[in-house]
C-alpha cells in the first residue's frame, strides 16, 4: 500500500510540475520568445535548438523532404518526401488529416463533446456559432492531438471544397493530457480556426485546428489570408478552394490539436480507440453503409 501511495504521489508531483512549467508561466510571452528563437538561423543556436528538441520529444525526420534545416522552425514545419504518407483510397473513408494521437471521440449529444473522460464542453463555444453546433448534433467527432515531435502539416481528409474559414483569437494553453484534465473547456480558450468544408457528395463537415503554447502559429495555404489569419479579426472568410484528398491544407507551428466534426451518418473507423496513433492518410471515419 505504501508503495502504491508513493508511486501515485510521484505521478501527481510530476503532473504538477509539468502543468506549472507549461501553463502557469507567462504563456503568451513564452510563446513569443520561442517563436523568435526557433527562427534563428545562426548555426550554434540552430544546432542547440534541434538537439534539445530531439532530446525532449520523439522526433523522426527520416521521412522529411529535406535532410538539413536552417532553423528549428524550418524543421518543425517540414514537408514530407513524396510517398511518405500513403492515402486510404476508399471513397467511403475520410482519412486522418494529420499525424496524431486519437483523443476524446464520440457523438455530439445535447450540444456537448468530451475534452477528456468526465469533462465536456459546449460545441457552440468551440466554433462560436450556435447554428453550426446544432447542425452537428448527433454526428461523430474525433479529437486529434499532435505532439511536439510529430509532422505538423494537415491535409484534406477527402475530396472537398472549402466553404469558409473563421479565425478565433485565444490563449496559448498547452494541449497535453495533463492540461486537458485540469483546464475546463481548454480548446474553447485557445487560438483556433473553424474550417467549414463540403464533400463531393455535398455532405458538410467541419475541421477546427487549435493552436497551443510556444509559437502557436496556424497557417492555411489554400487561403489568401491564410498566412496572417490574426489580421482578419474574426471575420468569416468565404472560400471556393477545391482540394483533392490528401492535399495540404495548412500547418501548425507547435504542438496542437484538430477537432474533426464528421458529416451526418459517418462513424469512427472500428479499428480505432482512444490513444491510437494515426498517420495522415489512414482511415479515420467511414461513411454510412448503403442500404440494399
């Protein structure tokens, strides 16, 4: 019993320290500082930054398009070499838009979705649109968490057309599991974008990329304003971009999350479970079976 208590105590202390270091320090100031440091191309700064990144994060650069990087930032937002992420070709499958760990998932019920087990938030607070939240009532959702060492670009989960984008200004809370357990409605507090898309059959779905502490940038390559979303001041931006399945949509500049709100009738791929590791292009959601 004493051993169990001691173990639980150590785990609790580690969580307290992690939460303190990543959330109780001045988040915006730390984020701005990291953004500047990560872009420094001076060789010893770059090499030291890359060393520390590899030391504390599970980083694999073997599938990167480039083999050398001028800065930490360049390595973090790296592109992949061709063929590094094969796509699930079945048109009835929506693929994962990013490399990620599957977090909370389920069905939108009474306007709420789970952040973690036992802790829910209002979907309308996330998307800042009551009508949009209502449109996803009863639909599946999946939370995809990107760790700091992962590939940080995200892609179209199917052939689609982007209808609109709205950037929502917010904080820079860490989105790791410790913070998710302790900060109520965390995704609704952080900087994010609401990307409304329509599949080739007309079905509507929504992607909500959520930025996080340290750099916190969010870029959308398909949108003229996508390089500086913050300047749009929360306006809804109409869009006519047509993207094939697997096409790049944008990228994060640090650890982050994508909340995927599925079209009606789609369900999570039966082979997935919370904690499963996904690569961009692997099956995430499946269309409803056609009745005979």
